[in-house]
């Protein structure tokens, strides 16, 4: 079996970025930067019931890229809001719930188990 190099070209303005990898068939794919949609890196859960907002990393077990613990996304009691920078997510959480905003201790903060004696 022979492998050939597959190259993906990303164009932004006059610049071009090439990403190469090994593939069975040699293929060139050209993608404009405007067509690339990046995934959010952080999410804010806004709770309507508790009048609070909490910032999570996208890969957090509580967040699951905005799907939540049960995988359904937003519910009647709250909504998930996507952000592409931690700083933007934290500012949004503070704006949404000035008195009750926080970060998730499991994914961003320091997680401590109860009764561990610290």
C-alpha cells in the first residue's frame, strides 16, 4: 500500500497556509478562511432559575460543548452561550449575573473534594 501526501490549503487574504498529512489518494483541498468555522472554546451557562452564570471550558463534563450533562443543550431553566476566549466568557458571565457569577471548579478552577482536609 502506497501513501501520498494530502495537502489542505487555507487562504486568508494574500496568505496561504498548507496543512499536510498522509493519505491513500493524493488530494488537494482549498478552503477559504471565511468558510472555516471554529468551535467555541468556552461556554457560559446562564441559569434562569438561580439567576446565576457559570463559565466552563468546552470539554468540561458539565458543559460538553454546550450540550450540558444530559446532552439536550438549553432547557427551560437555563441556556448555554458560546465564546471563543476565556476572557470574553468571564466578562459575559459577570454581565449576565453581576452578583452570582463563577467559574466551573472542575474545568477552570481548582477542584477539591469535600472532606479532603484541603
